[in-house]
């Protein structure tokens, strides 16, 4: 059975998240059901299963999610992407690319780097065009101070202070390879890069940096929050709508057939 | 009565357009009704009237619409913007700025330059995050050819070929000061600048440039379409959702009190 690697964009607003859940529509379910309609003759005990690089929460968007699935049908990548896009309509999901990969490729377990973007809109007026796409903070933040404080968080650390209670990772120790802060017009963009992240880690990091941007916290406060290894010691969880799964990276040797 | 100048952002999707109409919600109506709630004691024969630099069509967005209104109440600009934003919720309208101006200022008649942005998404996959915000063309366009052809349209011309039948302008002769084409990732952005535009002019210009981008039309075809002074000679009207009113410019002396 050929294995397909998909590159996916979605608007997270109408979904309970990436992962299938009983309480509402998920990106995974929409794509799996579309794929099943493409393969009506597969054995009933072999539902199509989609595995993603990141299981985003409700409201979180993706510009470049990577996922894979095995399909009992050989289709050129372009045709598969077109068919999935047609069958998932009107859900705001777009398969940007589909291609056959070696069956050793696993979107989640082969992934060696994940990148996220977080958008904060820092202006007095409510968002109109960016509603549900940014964290609206109705005052200016000091992006330079945030950028400086972010350096304290980069590196190999116990990130317990930035980990959701529901996190299922074996260990809170992760290596955060980059945490950059940039001003873009009336927005502040935070980008984070690591091999893997804890549940809510990016949103908790951003919630903490926002305290710095507001002038309430210093670099040292951020350092102390990290050292405390206690969720209660760090800032709040930034809202889901500002978060975007940007990209997943894989070793070259596992991406080609 | 103080005159207020407003700078407004809106998502055009849920509106019948800027202008009040009996068949649905308009940006003008939402803001006028909000302003009227702020001034309950004004004479009944003096409804609040909002005048805009551009009367955008249904589905057209604005990043920087300028409008003015007279209010029988003195309010600091920031407070007025906050109140209008609170009272128009949940409509996707944001008043970015409000300030008192001289009563010689007229958002429509004093305006000396208008700028529009048009976004085309040129990729095979449907838009997910940019749905309703771009014209989706499922193949690549030659942006360089479009940029080159756009030069034929800049200048002082009879734009009858790019004018909607419903256009109420006295004359089809306008000066198009700039028509720029730029590739931005998987989008092509067309920006247009003129003192004023005919009805549908930007969308008709973009529809024509898209024919060039597809390789169907040459620069000379564009020149002939312009010279024909006949709407049937030019390209189709690009969809409303890709168009954004960007900015309006005024002489310095009419913007301050």
C-alpha cells in the first residue's frame, strides 16, 4: 500500500483540533473521511488513519502541517491533493502537496524539527480582518524586551513551568532551538523551533513573554519561572487563535521513496 | 457640532458593501447606528450620516477606509473609537483612529488619492486561511508579464473598457497614477493608486491583467482593450473578496482643526 505524505493548511477556528474527538469536527476526521471516499473498496477493518507531525488544539491553525497515510490505491500526488480538497469542502482545509514516500516515513516519529508562529495584535482597536487569527492585546508591548527575555528560554531545559497539566510527554525536558520575536506592523510575531514541544508549550511561552512586553516581568522573572519547574510560576496560556503550525522537517533519507 | 475623521478596517464578507442598502447589513449602517446610540439626545431629524472616501462593494475589505461624521457631542478620539468598536461588535469592523477635524474636511470630496490592494492566490490548492480574502486561481501566473502590461494602463485615459455599467461617474476619463504587480509567496499583489476610480475599475483592471498572467493576452491586447473604450473589450471583473481599500490621502491643510 503506498504511503502518502501530505502538506496541509487549515483554519483551526471551526475544529475541535487536529485529532478526532467525539465532541465535534476535527481536521483528522475530515481528511480521513475524504480519503475513505476515495478508496471505497478497502477492507472494512482497515480504516484510513492519518498521522500528523503536530496534534494542534482547538482553534490553532496550520500553514504547513505534515501528515501521512497509507492508501490502498495508487494516485499521482497532484490528483490526490485535488480530490482531498474537493471532498473536504467546505471545511477550511487545503492539501497543498501530496506525494508518495517510503513506508519508513512517519509524520510524527520521523520528524526532527517543528516550527510554530504566534501572532499578537498590539493595538487599541479590536481586530476586524484578523479576528480569530491573533491574540489581541489592546496596548503596545515592548517587542525588544520580549526578544531579549526569550533568550533565557532557548536551550536544553526542564520546561515543566510551560507544560499543560494534560501533557502526555514522557519528560518535561526539551531543547528549544529558537524563540524569536519580531515586530511586523501592528503585530508581534513569535516563532519557536524545536525537535518537539510539550502540550501548550508555545502558548505558555508566549503568555509569559507578553508579561515582559507589558513591563510587568523582567528577564530574571522569566529565568525564575523556568527554574521553578512549576506551571503556576509562569505566565498565562496565550489564546489558541494566535498559534500557527508552520513547518515540520525530516531527515532527507526518509522523505523519498 | 464637531466633525470626526475615522480610520476604519473591516472584513467585507458579511456586508452588502459600505453603503446602506435595504437588502442587508452595511458597514455604513453598523457605524451610523453605533454613533446614534452614543448621541441619544440629538434632534430626531438629524440622523448621524457617515461619508466615506470609497463606497466599497459587497465582499470588498478595507484596511484603511477613511470616513467622517458630525456628532452633537464632544468626545476624545480614543474614547469615540473604543465606543464605536464596542457598539458595532460582533460585526467585523474596527475603528483604528478617530479625531476631530475642521468642518471643511470631507472624506469623499477632499480626498486627493485612493489606494487599493488586490490579492490573487495562484496555487493549485484551494485557500483555507485566506478564503474570501483572495481571488483563487489554481495555476501559476506570470507576474512579470502582468507587471509589464500594467504599464500600458497607467496614465490619463478614457477607462470606459474598465467601467461597470452601473458607474455613476460623470466622466470615464481618469488618471491612474500607479498599477504595480508584485509576487508575494504564492500570491500576486496588485496595488492601484489614483485620485479616484470608476466603479469596478480595479477589479476590471485585475481581471484583464490575469489574462496576461495566464499567457492569453499580450501587452498589445491590453492596449487595444483600453483603446476600445468598450467594457466588452476588456477582461472579466475579478471577484470582490480579493480587493482591499488600503488608504486615502488628503491635503495637509484640511485634516487638522
